[in-house]
């Protein structure tokens, strides 16, 4: 009966109820969109860093991460790779030789990051083949290099031109080689696009004089949330005094710290939004209470218990809050689904300005379930807390004064 009375009371004044539910709907919609954009940007940054470069997990010799030289490499082992590959959640084990070299063509030279990769396994991790803008990917035992677009433009090198690489190999050995350009790839992250160069794993091991040694094993995992568990599983088998297993949080501490700082600022802005929206909702509750003073006075005068009236008012606000939250999620969900699959990319000078900060020039959106229920619960409980004002008014109400003033 109380639910029926509360539901009918809501629609006795449709304009007032629609304004109240509209404010809650707008609050949920705006909070979901803001948080989705923020979390989507974080997810994209992590994805770019992990899937374009480090992987979500890396196994390497202890000390390599602080001193990334080929001297800190380790001999590859089929048994080790097989064990890691058998761990649930690991989809691919990607061997790598990573170091630096001086790339030269004509009169141009530039230091670059050299990645020696297994072509098929690397493509599974970083999708290098899909990033080709010119030429072809590695085929068979073909000798050559694939170079990032920004580096190619700087060196003024094109397809089939021969690139000179000079560096330092294992234990101080000289490293030099000539490699024809097989393809050119484009990375959305400017730093990568301006300095990355790929060799096949065999070519890189020969160039640096490593034999069968690797600098790292990068892991492709099914879900980022499984990283900590997989790191623990590998650590139980590996000699942690000689080898080191690192998840993406340790691999990218600067990125993690930047995300945490930015997340704090985003949460502050979100709470400011909640405060503004809260005052808006409180205004509608004030209006609702003032308009119904005569009604409350009459109902108490004819014998209705204050507690029952307070319960009905509380149910009314609870129903309006529920409808507002559901409407806010219902409106935001299809919009966020669309922009999740179709990010907003910047073009022209705006894109160039953003790229100068080393950031991909686009807005990305997230669809994490917590995104919706967290905002919904906050707004819902805010509405219920504000509902104590009309409940308090009913508690202190004098029927005669309420009817006279109304």
C-alpha cells in the first residue's frame, strides 16, 4: 500500500517529479561520461605501452631494467619457454633482443631503439603487421629492417634503401651491419614513431654477437587483471637471484604514477560535480517540500502518523532516485558504447600539439562495469541523504501553521 501511495504521489505533480528525476539523470549521465573518458584514456595509455613495447609481463636478467645493455642478456631455454607458456592466462611468450644503435643513411644519422623480434610472435603482441604503411613484413629468412615512419622521414630513407647500423655488441664487441629497408610502420605514440627499428631475431643476435641469448621474454596475457597471479607463478619456478619477473606496473612506474596523479585530480573534479549536482537536487527537494506543506498539514490533522508519512516521502524520493539513475545509465550506455568503438580523433594542429606531449591525439572511452554502478550508487545515496530534509520537516511540522502559511 505504501509503495502504491508513494508512486501515485510522484505523478500528482508531473512537472516537479520530472525536474527532480531529470536532475538525477543528468548527474548520472555526466558523471559516467566524465569518468569513462578518464578511465578510457588510462586504459589506452597502458595498452599502448604494454602492447606496443614492453608487454604486460617481462622476464629478464636481474639488473637489466636498470642497465639495458646486451651484456645483461641471458641464454634462451626451451624448457623455460615451455613452462611459462603452460601457465594459465599466458597466450604467447615473445623473445626479444633489445638495445640501441646508430642508424645512418646518406649524411643523416640518429640513435635508435633496435628490437630483434620473432616476426610471428611479435606480431601477436604488438600487431606490427597492421601498422605497416609501406612495404612488407618480414618473410622467411629475408634479411632487412622495418623502420618507424618518423625515423624514416628524419633519415630520408625509403623502401629498398640500405640502412647502416653501428653499435656495441656483447662484451664490448663491435657491431655493424647493412640492412635493406623492407617496410615502414607508423606508431601513434610519437616517441616510438621517431626512434624504433625492427630486425628479425636472428639478425639482431648476429649483429650484437649474442649467439642464442635474449635480453627479455615479453608475455602476452589474456587479461590485465591476471598479471599479478602470473608473475607469482613464474617467480616460484625461476631463480629470483639471477632472473627478474616484472608486471606492467613495475615496467612503467612513470606511467602508473602519472595515472594516479591524474586520477586524483579527476576524482576531485568529479566530487565538485557531485556537490553542484547535490545542491541542484536539494533545490528540487526544497521545492517539493514547500509545495506540499498544506497536504502534510491536512494528512497529520486527519490522523495519519508522522512515521508513516515520513516513510511515504522517503519511498517517493527513493523511487525518483532509482528512476533517475536508471535513466542516466540508459542514456549514457549507448553513447559510451558507440564512442568505445569509435574514439574521437583529433586532426590538424590540435593533433600536432597533443602529439608534442607524447600522447596519442584522441579521446578514448571505457566500458568498465564499475564505471556505471559506482556513479549510480553515489548519486542514489546522495539523493537518499538529501531526503532527510523533507523527513525532518514532517517530523517538526505543526499542522495548523502549515495549513495557514500554505
